[in-house]
C-alpha cells in the first residue's frame, strides 16, 4: 500500500486557509497555490538518492553530497494542475514537464482523457503528478493508468486538498503510488466536491466562474 502523507507545516496550513477563503481573488489564489506547491517539494523529494562528490571549497578539498542524477518530471492534470507547476519548478527547475488533459462529466462525475504529452523517457523518471484536488479519485486514477500504459514506473501524486474517498480510491487501484496532500478534508458532497474544500480550483485559478 502506498503511503499517504499530510504535510501539516504551519506555513502550508496558513497559506491553505488563504485559498480556502471564498473572498480570495484569482491573483492571490494563483500565487498562493504555487507557494504551497513549492513548500511541498521539500517533503515529496525527501527520499531522493544522494551520491558523494569531491569538490574544492576556498578552504580545500572535501567530499559532500549531491543528487544522484535521478531524472524528474512534473505532470499536471489539466487544467487545474497547472496552478502548481511553477511552484515545483522553483526548486527543481531542471525537471521536465508533461501534461495530461482530463475533464469530468458533470452528470456522471466520470473523468475523460483528451490529451497526453510526455517526455519520451518517462520510464526513467520519478513523476510528480500534480492536481489541487483529490476528490473521487477518478481523474488521478485515469492519469496514473495513462502514465503506466506509456511506461512510467515511479509516480507520486501531489495534491493540495484530498477527500478520504479519493485517497482510498487511489490506494486501492494503485498501491504503488504515494500520495502527498496539504490537507485531508471531511468528505465529498453528493455532487462530488470536497467539503470544506476550496471550491472549483480550476475556476478559481483562471477566473472562469
């Protein structure tokens, strides 16, 4: 079973409260969502492998640590996942960026894939799948399945707000994928929205509602 981790750092929780507030406008929502994603990078990369390297400081030679060259990629689930990409890239700017386009049928709540564009070597990369919301888990599961079908072997799902139903759905379907969230909320509404949640993340990011 993949691990589920809630990142309860005070800065993350403070900023999450800002974007939950319905009075927060598009500009601030967009900025703060990226800031939260940037703060989350510390935890989602905690176990990246290191290797020894010999360097020379102004005081002489020394052996220190650096990343062992593991390739990384950020994969936003469109469109709301775009709101977390810049935050992740702030700390790992060399990461490649793939995209998965999904939309949710408002009546059935079922996700539908319409676009996938990935780096050619995703089988050699750790993929950070980013999406602000993990609600029913349908979109996340479809994204993971699409990536596995294209050869991906190492994936981590990174969300701002998760519902228990979505966490269970992903863990049941993909026990090899770890999930990281800034918050675990109470439940889903009958219409598939997380409560208390933060509303429709895509609309709030892009000012479309």
